[in-house]
């Protein structure tokens, strides 16, 4: 198998998508091409780093450092979307705590062998699914605070606290953030086979064992997404108010 030929063939649909965008003037062709190039660079870098980890005598120490770095990057990305670095502690707590719990369950109960690569993979699955939802939650809070500013300020003027005034905003933001993951969980096995299960089946693992492992990972991911999105939404909403209970200007 020639990797260059395979990669070239896999770009056919990318080219079609770019062509459709250009023809219909959707304006997303640059985003598609940039996402494709960025993914290639990042994955190649990850492949190189994984090789270094596997070949190093310090692999048991490098894996946790890698996971900590992923959590830190995720928290930084969330803070950018929230528009304030003040949510970084909440994002670190939510994403880091969820990841730590997922690792504890998977390796504490012997679901998978506790090797460096397995640790990085499970952490990557958890963070990779958690990050989009937390970003959406933060973005939705900012959007709703802008759109519903009059209503929020009206509640404040009636004597409601900042937390009480922002409650319905947090509820809507969390609902929007969690919807994709909830729907993905609902249809698993019906219209799509999840990645972990597919990889295990291709590796020759018994189908029932693959299903059990996939369920464990899927439940941990869904729980992580729910907790992290909610925590970040609440933190972003709280940081949208000044200490004297006034709504900040949303940029």
C-alpha cells in the first residue's frame, strides 16, 4: 500500500466539497482546505511524537505529561471562545477531572492494559469529544447574553441575582452543546459503528468484548461532555457579570 496514493485518493471528496462550495459560492472552500492541511500537519506531528514516546525509556512519564498538555490546550481553547481567561480554572477542572475519572475507570477496572499509548488514546477520545461541546457551551452563553441582554438586565433590575438571571441562558446553552453528543449516542450501532469498537473488531477482538469496551468508553464520554459543558457554561455566565451584579458588555 502506497501511503501517498491512498492519501491522494482520500482527497477526492475534499476536492468535490471544495468544488461545490465554489460553484454555489458558499464561501467555505478555504476553511475546508485549511482544515485538511492543518489536520495533516497535526497528525503527522502526533505520529512523530508517539514514535518518540514509544522509543523512550521515559515513556511512562511522557504519557501523563502529554495528557496534561492536551487538557491545558483544551482549557485555553475554551477560554478563547468564552472571551475571558477567567474561565480557564473551571475548564481545567471540568476537562481534567473528567479525563482523570475516565482513565481511572478504564485502567482501574482493567478494561484496557495500562500502557502509555492506551492512556493517551483514552484521554484523547475523552478530551476530543469534550472540547467541542464545552466550546459550544461557552459560545452559546456569550451569544445568548448578547441576544437576551434586555431580559437579563430586566431580571437584575427586579432583584434577581446574577446567577438567577443567567439560569435560563445556561440551560439553553447547555442543551445546544449537549444535543450532538446525545443524538450520536442514541443512534450508535444503528447508522454508525463507533471508532473504538471498529478498531477492536479490526484487531480481531471478540465482538461482544468490543461492544462492552465501546459502551464503557461511550458512557464515560457522554458523562464527561455533560459535566464539562455544564461547568463551563455556568462559569462563562458568572464571568459575564461584574462584581456588583451588572452585565458586562459582550464583545
